[in-house]
C-alpha cells in the first residue's frame, strides 16, 4: 500500500513548517460528549514568550520544536533521526518504523502496525518517551498528528494511540489515554478503573492527517481532582471534569504513542508525526 507524500519539500524545522501542505481541511468530526460538564476545567493561557530557550516546570519559558515555539516545552519528536525509533515495544508480527511515504511535515513519520489480534489477546507497536521531570500537579498538554488509513481495522475492543503514564507504576493507576473503541468511537481512560466513552462511532477522519491533543490538569496526587480534555483538530470532543478522575500518587513521567490494541479483527495501522508535550496549550496550527 502506498500513499502520496503529504508534504512535498523538507522545511527547515520539520514541525508544521510546510504551511499545512497535505493537511486537508474537511468537516470536523461531530462533537462527542460523555455527558460530563467541562466547566470546572480551566485551560491555562497559551502563547510562547520566547523561542529557543530550554523549557522548565513553570511553563513560562519556550523551547523550539521544529519551527514552532512551545511554551513550557517538555518533548519534541519529529522522527527525523533514526534514534527516534530505537527500542520500540513490539508484539509478535508488529512493526514500528520511520517511513517517507505518508508524512505530515519534514521527511519522516512513524508507521505502527499490529496484525490481526482476534483470539490472541492484544498486540503492541509503540514508542515510549520520558519527560524531563515527573509531573505530579498542574497542567500538561500532549499533541500529535495522526493518519489512519481507510484499510486499518475499525472492529476492536480498544486501541490506545496516545498515553500519559508513570513508567515506574506497575498498577497503571497513573495512566491517562486517548483510545479508539469499536468502529472508531472515542474514549478517554484515566487509570484502569475509569473509562469515559464518546457516544458516536466514526468520530475521527480516515485517509487524512488529523490533530490530537490531550489537555490534562493534574490535581493533588491520589485525589479525584484531575481533569482531562481531548481535542481533535482543535475542537473539544471529550471532557473529564475535576472531581471525576483520580491519577495515581506517582503522577506521570512518560508518553506512549503508536498502537496498543486488543480484539482487532484485522490489521491495525497508524502514521504519527510531530509529537510534542508542554505545560501550556500547544494546538494544531
């Protein structure tokens, strides 16, 4: 299977520097709501106050990620170097590789594939990156561009595409993830005990790049005071308000992106590009 390149020429920084070439503007997916009130969650103001500096925990200093300045930048992965796919987590038959066939910006993206998992439990093909420091309280934002081919399987129990977690927490009590469940319905999961599914199927686009951002406000460790929002193409899709989600006492210190899938009836595939994390809102522009 081959796809046209989505960005025709490399640009100096790789991150969003191609003037949105290949990012087809279509009707945004419908609003998907879990029946929760998002009013208690306040997104900190975004906007860098400089460029090229090293980010810190205050969120007041900007770091440069490709051509985009991230306020309070913590992570930038554009897959432009071979080191970006070192030591992926792979189940039998799964793959994670840098490719040039389907690219959002720059010259490379990550392609993750997991074969048919029906009757085999689950499968995985993902990359893990640690943050510069543990995040136990305050705001945290993770943004990635994703491309789901039309042929990628839609019938599944669940498919985790983007996850924040504590790498040293074997109980997964600090897990916060963006999932797809059966027929591309959206779900937010906060630790293994709390799932917040969307009400619509086919909630994300196929065969074009779309932007995913997790906005998390970590409350006091171990108390139900954290809040989570999920944006697709800068449009709010799901909200878990404060007082609903409990994140484990270890907070989060790592990001996982790729595929972690259970119950798929066919091959799952996704392309991912320009993953960024910061302490202020990143957005898709």
